[in-house]
C-alpha cells in the first residue's frame, strides 16, 4: 500500500487539488443584497462569517430552511479543503443538523478505499478502539492527513450508529491510470469501477489548466504532452466515478437513506466531478454545499460553484494545522521494509539522497517492518533532528541521514 511520508507528489497533489441540484429556498436578510438586479445581473455580495449564501443570486439563506430542504434530497455532498480544520468542523456541524431531519443516514468518506469497508462496519458497531481502527484502515499509509481532523466525524457516526461507507479506490489504481491510461487497465483490475462519462468542456479546461501549472515535472516551460494530459484527466475521472458509484450504491439500501459524502471540494465545484457522474448514474437532485473562506474585505461566491456556501472566518481567526515532520517520499510495504516509490522535489528525502526503489529497512536504529512503521518514526521527530536511515539499494545496504529543518511548515 502506498503512502506519502511528507508533502504529496506533484501528480497526487494536483489530483487532490480538484453544484448541480435544485435551488435551495432563500430568505434575504438585505433586499439590496438578496435580489438579482433588474437587468438580470448578479449583485456584488459581501459574505459575512456564519451566513449561508446562494451563489446564483447572492441571497442569504436561513440555516433552518436550507438544512430541512437538503435533508429531503437523496444525496448531500459536503466539500472541503482537506487540511483546513475549520472546514472539518463545519462538515461535522452540518452532518449533525442533517441527521436531526434525516435519522436514516449514511456517511461516505473519500479518505477510505472500498477494500476497508469491513473495518468501517466494525468501527460503527463499536468493536474497535480508535488506535485499532486507524491501524486497520492503514490511515497513515492510505490517507496520511492528520487523523485528529477526521475523528470527530468518525466518532459522530459511531455514537449514532450511522453507517460509514468507503467511497474511494486504492491510490495505486489512480496512479496507474495517470501513468498508463484508463484503457490500459484490465477490467478485472479496475476495482469494479465502470467507465466514467467524459468530462464536460469546462471541467476538461480546468483540469488542463491544473496540469499546465503543476504537472510538467522538471520541465515547467515545456509544451504539455497531450497523451500525458489525457491520462491525468482520466485519473481524475476515475476518482470522481468511483466515489459517485459508491454514493449511488449506498442510496439503494432498503431504508433509502440520505447519503452524505465527505469529500474534497475539487470533486464538487461547479458540478463537474461527482455530481456529473451521479447524473449519469440516474441520481439527480443532489445538493452541493461548500465552505467559503472570507479572506478579503469583500468576498463573494462564484455563481454556480455550489447550491449553497457557508461563509467562514478569515484564517487569522482560525487555529492552524499542527506542523508535522515530513520526509517527502511515497512508500509502500514490502517484505523487507518500506520501499520508496517516489521522491518529492525539494524534500528532506531528496536532500538525503533517497531514490525511487530504495528499501528503508531501519530508522533511528529501529527496524522498519512496514510503511506504517516508518511513518510513525518520522512523525516522532522534532525540528532539527538528524534521522539515520539504513537503505537497501542494488543489493547493498547504505546509510543516509535525513536532516529535518529547524522549523516544520
């Protein structure tokens, strides 16, 4: 299983960096801001923290009416920036509000590949403690983002016995599609995912722009390879399709639950990703709700970005993510230790001379028996630490020193 010990690689980072549905009932607080102007244009809206906004009209929306309407849908899609603590808190509060109206609920999470579904079932049933749960889902290997951001939602599901659904596929499949293309992957190795519907013109343009900005590796000024761009788009569509299929399957449960998906906002904005794939699966009327970071004197949502957005306080008023040591490699468990599959640019690992294919067999004198073991050792390091690593390379063992910076960003 592959993990990123440190900041994500360009390919995965740009994949992760990526609303349809009926209009929600709006109740304007200020008629000057709430109404579409007589000439049909949208007024300039200055969102205030704590306020729901309809991006299409600029209307403010009463929380009670919005939640009641959303709870009557078949699917609610809640987006976020994965590393933003306040976004996670907003998702939890929205989950709780929805559950009050729709007790028959299922919560889907992008952070889990479908192969760990039995572990999610055991967690909700109360059979695992927190550490056993995170170990069993291989959290550090599969997802790697601070589990403390997610645990309140996991605890909420467990406390209320709300089924949790794994929406994702293994990152190895997404990476393979990015390297080889969708058609090159045999049907038997697609984890049951069907053919995605093509990206809309607007979504394709967005993904092409993302690739142009981040996907050219060591030659940022070179013309993009059309085949590489296409593979990148196919990898993103796989991600969208897999999650859409899991949402649609959860909706088919006998109790016809409200399905709430917790995913990155890039899969939802403007209805390009999961909503587009859901429509092709016959699931219509989903609601897309997103947080809006109020970072300027006057911040307003882009029209059509979602059905509704919730304005949130500027970053200065929020607690920052706890900085952590980052080695800067992708690794996977092998029989002899943790094998490096990719080294990030400008990382601690690159400075130490680690290479793709290296197998780390020990760290700080402790045996490395798995990728998770290495992650745990790295995360214990303090700023300024020099971490000795024993590495198997070309059938020989060599010693390297990973020198962590005096300050973790």
